[in-house]
C-alpha cells in the first residue's frame, strides 16, 4: 500500500484503517429493546436504507430493516448492549475480525470507485453520512462516505481485502498522468 497515493489535482490515496471495532446488531426497531440499545450507544439507530447516525466515537450504519453495524475507533461494550436487550429478541455480535477497513480519499476517489461500483455515487444520490452494501469490482463491501473531500471507507471481508486493495491501486493508476481532454 506504500504506492497507493496519487498527488495533484486528480489525487487519490488508499490506506488501511486497522482495528476498527465493529458490532452487528439485530433487533426489532419498534421494540423497547431498540430504545434501550439507542440509549446505551448514545446514538439513534438509522431507520432508512443507506443512512448512518453518529454520536461520539460511534457510527451506526443501516444494513437492513432489523440490522445495523456499529463502527467505532474505540471499544464497544457488547456486554452492556446485550444487557440492553433485556431478554427481548435480538443479537449483539462483535464482528471486528470479520472485516477490515480501507479508506479512499481525494478529488478522484469517486471516479476510482465508479470504475467498479454499481451505485450512483454522484453527490445528489450518495453523500456524506451515507452507507450501503454493494460491490466494488467483484468484492462485496459496505461502502460509507465520510465527507465531501470525498473520503470513503470500504469494509470488505478480511479475506478479500488484499484483492480489493490491489484492484483499487490499479484503478487509481490512470490518475498519475495528465487528464485526457
């Protein structure tokens, strides 16, 4: 990944962001358990496809009607979250070792992703705070846009991370030269 940077007006950089804590939540969003889990997290659970919510170190990404992924740079107390379920149907599972996090940032980041992502990544359709399950190249990922730079985080399963990083580095290579009019 030491070669994963292109500088200049069409710059783009790829880096790994290791050790992100990830916890999968499954529960009924209309239940009292959801209210208790939100209070424990200090962040509401997003209720719409593709949305995220954040509070402090935690970001919660919507994965499905009753499923979320909590991402954090720090620890997440899964015991406390399980206690918040209070016997109601649901699950809290630490999946930190399941995925890794790659970060793609810079003026050309969206164009690099558009080479192999089926989502409409134009700012009118996908902007900061949006996250969606998709594929980049042939690799399934959770794609999350952090800001307008744009900065994206891609969360592939760990076994696909090396392949995806190499795919992205190859996709970035054309941005080293001048733009062809």
